C-alpha cells in the first residue's frame, strides 16, 4: 500500500496540475486504474532481520537502545512480528 502512495505522489501528483477537486479525483482514479491494470509483484530484497538491523542503525542516534525484553514486547525482535 505504501508503495502505491509513493508512486502516486512521485509519478502522478508531482507532475500534474488540477484546477478542481473533481479534476484531481478523476485523475487519481484514472492513475489508480492504470496502476492496477499494470501492477507488478513486490520483490523483497531483504529479509526481516536485515530490515530490522537497518531500522536499528537508523534509529540508534535518535532513540535509546531497547533491551531484548523491550524489543520482544514492541515487536522488534527477530523471532516474532506482532500485528
């Protein structure tokens, strides 16, 4: 879902001009229809452990390190992912 919003923003909204909400709505609807008709499957290039390691590296300077127990409770442990 997030990739769809990103593509909508970068591929359509940043390169278009709309003079009314109705025009914008029609444009987004057409873009979404075209996007769905030509959709491509998501190809994962990293596994969950690699993603979490990247997140930790990014967050380390701005957030204190959690203990293993806190990671498990917050769903950031590599063993379980909670929804």
